[in-house]
C-alpha cells in the first residue's frame, strides 16, 4: 500500500485488526526486517500492525526532505491518514529516534512508545565488542559479501540469525537512496522539546550493543516517567532477532498498559 504526503510516497504493509501499532525500522533496511522480527512475537489478535518503509528506504521516497524533523512531520501526517486516533509507536535504532520525535512533537498521535536499542542524538559510551555465540555454520548460507555487515550487526551468529539477516535485512540494503538520506541527515537533530511523555513506554537495550550502547537508553527515565526499562544480556543491536523471547512479555505488558491507559 502507499500513502502520498505532498511529494513523498510512503510504502507500507499491515496485518491484523484493532488498535494500531506502527513499527519504524532502522537505517539501511526496510519494513521487512521489523515485520519479520515482530510478527512472531506480537499478539495475533486485537492489534493492527503497520510497517512503513521510512523515507529514502525501501519503496518510500524522500523528495524535498532536508532534515529528520521533516521526516517526523511526514510520519505524523502518515499516522493521521492511516489510523484513527492515537497509535502505539515502536521504533528500532534510528526508528526509535524518529518515534521519540513523534511523541515529543505530536503527543496526541502516540498512545504508547516502545524504543528498542534506541539511537540517541549522539552516541556516547558503548561496550567493547564481544561475540556472544559464534557457530561456524552461520556462514554456510550467507554470501561472502554479506558476512562483514552481518558480523557488524549480530553478536549471536548462528544459522538462524544469518538466515534472518539474509532474507529480511539484506534485501533492503540495496534499495536505500543514500543521496536523499544524506540530505536528510544534514539536519540530524530532532526537536524533542523539554516536556515529558507520560504515556506507557518501553525501553529495551542490548547489553552487547556496540552500535548505540545501553547507557544513553537507561538515562531516558526522566523523559518517560512511565517507562519499563531493561538491558538484555546475550544480545546486541540486533536484539529483536537475537533474544526475541525476552521481548515477548515486555511487549505484551506495554500493549496492555497502553490499552488500560486509553480506557
């Protein structure tokens, strides 16, 4: 499906019915990565899951966008046009940064916020690289040109995570409009204001995340006073793929808290 917002086209897919949940992926992939990670662990009933390609990625365009604030504005209009009432918003990495911008600038559109391995405005301290699991068979079904990127992303290196990377993350890498994305990133900083966001929030980070670390994520409690916050052992920046079962209860609880708050 497509949603046209001025000169920008946002491509998206959706599943299910009920209160909407919009999931925003990270940089360099498209909606398929989050779709593959979340569909097995989100509740199957009572939730309408919406997966957009972010501007300049996947099948979405980015005409005229010159900052991340512009992207937040487009996403706000996307929510207004595709859902009725406020939505749960989940973001991974860069998607979490944009999700925070939505909650800050358009709080009426956000019923709850889930930030998975959130990318901060500027990355601070990160842990030293550590491979949690290394199975030689992980590379059996992975083309040689993908191995370095896979190793940068995953600290749990098994045939299962390699297949997820190959089938759902890597395909979106070739679709990125890097010229448009570079233009957007020239205006990197999102205006978060100074207000707190007091609706149900989840913040989950990987203990071995060398991309964004976990210290910055755990400092967000002042901004999100109703946040459940956790650092998960045995996972890095690919937390959604490496420790999915650890997230099931956390996501269920977040959704239940948001529904109760809306009643």
